[in-house]
């Protein structure tokens, strides 16, 4: 299993093609999550960046929760499993 923590942009959907290819070439699941606060929606008029320490804490929390309950990674996050 691969956890995908992207760079810039911090929106997981940008990396969908890469995640699909990684899954296809390795046969392993790929799980990814956007950076906290990174999303695109027309209703968002103002955005404040989240500091690095908070970004890391959110990723640790995500991995811990994911390891407890794999289904928790299915909602607004990208998960690609082998066919």
C-alpha cells in the first residue's frame, strides 16, 4: 500500500493519473489525501494557509485512523485499489 502526500498543488485530484499508474504498475493500493485546507470550490472566497506542523499532524491522524478503519479513507479522499 502506498500513501500519497502530494506537493504543490495540494489537491489530491491533481494526482489521480499518477496514482492510477502507480497502482497499475505495482499492483498495490494507493491512498491519498489533500493538504488540509486545499480544495477548489467556487464558494471559497478567502483562504488562509495551514502551517506545516498542522499539516503533518493532520497526515499522522489520517494514517492512524486509516490503519484502524480502512473504510475511513473512502469519503472525500482518493483511494485506488487494484482491479
